[in-house]
């Protein structure tokens, strides 16, 4: 009986979901799960109140080798936030779609050193992002290549 | 895909405005109760519940949110609306607005959740709050790390105790 | 088959084939995703965790405590010959401005190419230096020593572990002024190439060779790089031997203490003592054991303060025929034109840098 209830919820939600999904914003191409070139994490980008945000949803090494506990944001400049779990941490914030496959005005956070950088994202193709974090001027920055991840196709 | 759903419940029971000489004056309000919702079905891992609200609704009529100054959060208490819903590993509470950057307000660790303590450990630095609350609207974001799948909507209630002051 | 898998098989999969690809994500198992097209190549990072801040722009002032400087007469000496003091004086002030800019031209995960410029000035205030009796000391007193240089560095990852570093530098050294430049033919060229590995995020090492003027005269030396940070990210080393070697301790994320040494020097054209197209060159090299404090000021601006000793390594003079450089090396017996000896002094340096972490 419970399964039928769940099924009806999913069907209802699914109908609503698919009927809305055909009219997606051009900027929504950013939405999805992405992997940086170092393959140490997977970042899910979603849209909240019209802006794009990315959170860490998977870590290759989720356990801190020193504490033997799940990794936290130990380098956060605010001492009181050093125990925020790294899994779920929003490292991309406040991106606004500017058109022509570019999202700007956002920031990227590097948990390895606790620094927040200005950031611009360019869609190289549907499944590849050029993400440039920089300090003030784009010259003082570095570009990484992120690849889109999708659900495994059933064989 | 998690959609965000707006459902704000504001309780503003009493307001006292104390007069000072040029210094920000405190506003006494009751706690604000907000219900953040993540649309199901949700899967194991990190999910997000959000709600948009306007802080103006809990302010007295004579105070505009643009006048807010020296804003702090005294406490945030979280609760799951559905007692059958899976308890997450952790919560992270964030605030955002259209013209400011999203900021972490606090979090609840796994150890606290296990001991049934849903009081949010708050960020010490809260200077960002003033700018967020003065913006045209605010979004409360709660990220939670689910241990198992959940096929329904997931509602997290946040009770926020603000410390608000305003300047004339 | 569990319920979730059943739901996906029956309903989600057929529907998502007509929806956009990002809607196909299965958020339940992030470790079971695949690439939408192909994987990106992983390249080793030029940085490790806990490396000292990389200075894009640096402005610093260096000053030394008073010391005695002796100089021989200008003559020809075999490198191992004894010499006697001809000139002797107290150097009451040695110091000057240091500017450095290191700008990324290309900075991607598969290559980092930086171009930079540096300017370093050293003023000597030598008491009672008499041009007729003390030609060398008077020449040093007359104009400060300046170094103006351009350099480039390329970090080229080979794969996710190995990398190559190329560095080239052109320095224009001497007691010139901006209104009295020397011949560009006197420019000194240095270069280094390294191959290395980064076995994990907290270690990178490399070996290579360099052509360098770091201790004054031209030399070709092997180099070893060893940058390491402890598991707790507190202690570590930053070594580029023989040029410099430091231990480090991160007090917190805004404060770094380093302790070690650096070799510093160059070959400087002294115009007042150069004749007939020959270049009279000061081969200056010094060892600076020191303690260094790096402290975050605001944002990406950091304070850099050093306190240590300046120990003379070499302060000799060569006369380059028609300005033509030669290689003496550690065992060569080419004649030296004159010597100086410098007493050890304390030194301090204070600078502000615009950095990347």
C-alpha cells in the first residue's frame, strides 16, 4: 500500500517536473553535476532565487587523515565555521547568467586554503566548463576544466 | 532536482522601540518561524531546502528594513516537520538575497543531531546580515545530508531569534 | 531490484530521453555517475597544500647594519693568492628598494606561463671613501648597485604526477642610473630547467640544472627542489637548493614563519672602473640565514618581514675583456682583478605583497 502511495507521489511530481522542464532558461545549462580536472570532488550546481550555486556532493577522500572523521571546512577564515561539513559545502556562489554561455559575478571557494576568489564560468561545450578563479583582475587567476557527469546509462 | 517552495509563517507578537541618541535602537520582535521545503523525491546525499521571505513582515510599521543596523542572529532552532522523515547527517544554514552573496549562518554537526540537539552553531562573524536583510527579499537555504532516500517533500522548520536594531 | 531502481526504470528513464541531459542526474549515488562525453585530463598542480603565498607583486625595503669593508688594490691575483688590504672603511648604511612583479600570462590546468620583472637597488654609504686612495670603495659609494631584470617561468605538467619547469632570466646589473645606462651587451642571462614529481598534495620534488649568477660569477649548478607540508599542514619545507632552503611553520592560516637561508647576488658592471671597452665587474654573493614572517594584512595583501645575518660569500672583481663573460667555475684559475672582504652584518627586510595562496 505504501508503495502505491510512493508511486503516485512520484508520478505526480514527475508530471509536474517534465511539463516544466521543456522551457528551461539558457543559463540553466549550468545546472547539473560537474567534476573538476583534479577529480577530487563532484560539484552539483543548482539555481536558487535566480542565481547559480554549486555545492560539494562527493569527495574522493571524504575522511580527514588526521581526525579520521568526515572532512570539515577547517580552513574557514571564520573560526566558528571550521566544523561545517565539507560534503555539502557551497564552493560556488552567486553566479548570474550573462548570455553567450558565460556566468559571472560569482565566487569560488578553495577549501584547501580557505580563500574565496572571484570567478567566471564559460560553457566550452554542453558538457565542458572553463572555470576561472581570479583575484581582482582576471589576469591574476587560473582556469580549470570541469566535465559534466550524468547518471550511468543502463546496459 | 530540488525546487524551492515559498511558505513563510511570521509571528510578530510585540514590538517595543527604545529611543537613543543617534545610536541604533533595538527592535523587540518575537522569533521568526520559516518552513523550508525540498521537493521530493530526494535521494541519499546532500539536498537543499529553501524558502524566500521578506524581513519587513516582522518589523513594526514605522521601521523600514533599509534602516536595520547591527543585526545579529541570537539562535536558530531547526526541526523536521515530518517525524517519519529520515534524520540527516548534518545541516548547514545559509542566507542569500538578490544583490548580496550567499553566506553561511551556521550548521549542526552529526554529533549534535544524534543527541537530538537541533540548535544551530552560529557563525561568529555576522556583519553580512545587515546587507542581506536590507535587500528586497531574502532566501533561507538549508543544506542537509540525507542518509537514505526519501520519496516525499522534506520540510525543515527554522525558528530564528533575531537581534534587530534600526537607525532613524 | 529496489523500489528506487524500479521507479527509474519504469518512469524516469523514458522521460529523460526527451528532457535535457542535466535532468538525467541520479542524485542518490554521486559515486556512480559517468561522464556525459569524456573525462578531462588530470594534470599535476604547480602548488602543494601549505605552500607559502605566491607573490604576484612585491614591494620591499632591505637594510643592513654597519660593517667594515676592506678592499685590495686593483691588480691581478690568482684565485688562491693571498692579498692585503689597501682600502678599509666603515659602511654605515647598505640598503635599498626591491620591486618584483610576477604576472601570469597563461594559467590553465595544463600549463602555467608567467612573466615577471624585478628591480633591486643597493645603496652603500661608505665613510671617508677617497676616490684617489680608495678607488673601489669610492666607486661603490658613487652610485648604488642596481639590478633590473625580466624573467619567465613555465610550469608544464606532463601528467597527474610529473612536471617540468623552465625558467629564464635576463638581468641588467651595475651602478648605472636611469640617465646613464650601460651597454645592453652586459646583460646577464640565467636559466634553469627541472623535472619533478608530486606524489601527493603535500609534496613536490624536482631535480635539474641551472646557469646562475647567484653567488656573483657565472656558474652551472645542479638544483634540487623539495617542497613538503606535514599531514597537519603546520610544518614543512620549501627548498630550492642551493639557492635557498627554508623550514616553515604555519601559526594559523594568516601567519607563516619560515627559517632558513637564501643565497643572493649577481655580477655588476662598475662603470667608473671600466676602461677600453672592458667591463670591471663586481661579483657579489652573500648568504642570508634568516627568520621570515609572512602575515596576512587584508584580503590578498600580505606583510613580509625578514631578520637575519648577511654573510659575505664573495665580493671579488673581474675585468671582462670587451665585456665578454667567462666561466671560472669552482675550480678555474682565471685571474681575479681585486678583492673585498665584508664583515658580517644583521639585515632586515620589510615588504608588502599582493599574493595568491
